[in-house]
C-alpha cells in the first residue's frame, strides 16, 4: 500500500527551479568574465598546484573572447537572482518554513550521523522532519552564501558607487576574491546536490516537481514531513517500522514548532504473546505535559 503526502509547497518549488536556472547562468557567465583576468591559483611562491583554470578547460567549453556576452548575461540575471532570493527569504520567514530549514542545537551532531549513513558506514539515519540535519545546515549556508555573492558582486560591479560596501569587504581585490570563492562553493553545492538527488531516486525528484511524495506502508522513512508525526512501535528501533498519520487528522505545522515528535508505544499487534497484551501505551503529548499512561485491558 502506498501513501501520498504533501511535501513541498508551490512557492518553494517555483523559487527552487528559478534559482537553479539563474545560478547556472550566473556561474556560466561568470566564467566568461573571469577568463579575461584569471589570476587565481592554489600554490605558494612560484609553485602552482592548481590553476583556475587551465587553457584546455577554456578551450573545451569555448569560453575565450566572450567577455561582452558574459557581462551582459551576468548583469541581467544578477537582478533576477537578487529578487528571487529576497522573495524566497520573505516567504520562508512569514510562512513558518524557516522552522524546518534553520539548524537547531542538535543539527551539527546529527549531520555527522547523516554523512556516515550516506557513506554506508552507519546503517540507521537519525530521525528528521522534512530535511535532515545536513540539509538544514547546507540550505542555511546557501542562503548566507547568496547574500555574500550579492554584496561582493555589487562591490566589484560598481566599486565607486558602492565604495563603503567595497571598503567593508576589504577593497576591490578582496571583494573579487571573496566573490570567486563563493562561486566555487556554489558550484560544489550544485554538484553534491545533483548527485544526492540522483542517489535518492525518482521519487525525491518528483516531489520537487509535483510537491507530492509517495511513501510505501511500513517504509523506513528518511525524512519527516511537516505536520505528519512519526509513531514508533514499542520495543523497536526508531529507524524500524513506522506508521504514517494522514495530514487531514488535524495536526498542523504549528504543532511541530518546538520540533516535538509525537511518539507512542502501541500495544501488541496480535494476541499470540500474552506478555504483549499487558504492555502499556504511552503517548507523549506535544504540549510538553507529563505523559499520560493507561493500561490496556
């Protein structure tokens, strides 16, 4: 049996795909501009370990002598990048989505567990909501990187008009270096993000297109959608069998505000085991009150 749940709101999907296209064009046009003055490298003294970028790289992508084209594209799409980013932040702030994105005090520790799980070093992944701990850190970091790219970009676009901002960033040369580093980080995020989507499979990609996620009954969940609590069966590991509750059961996103996850220990599934019939059911309420216990008869 399969169950369909809502995962991504329409606004989030629009912001995501617009940003994907805009950032891709910004990175490409940035390469066309950077070619004209490619001064950055990794190394020391006269020793170069890695040049950004070798001539063969430019030639393979047909980049040389396209500076004007790159500047035209970059200076148009940077405004789309800024507007889309601003609207995204406003939506996340006022819709309450920020509760699912901003890392909490456990995110750093849990992110290492997620990485170990993705590398198949650890079998069970930590419980999560819509995004896991590593995603929350990464997505929050991307928002900060976006702001940094906008500020450094304005500084090197109009260093005279924005001379105060340019000075705060260390001057024109420092601002350009910072802008380049942020572009490399965006590119790395792109690559990792796409690889993760491929590894997660079609269902994960489809959820960002349709907004819906298809779950199989008793599936070992790798995410916890907002407004849909997890029920852990008594005596089993949290990563084991779970049962989903429909979103129309009256539980709202606000009930998940403090990141409480409703858990219950259910009674025996059958009467075969007399010990299971005596098992108590404990419900942990979301209002942080004392647990209510009742004996099954």
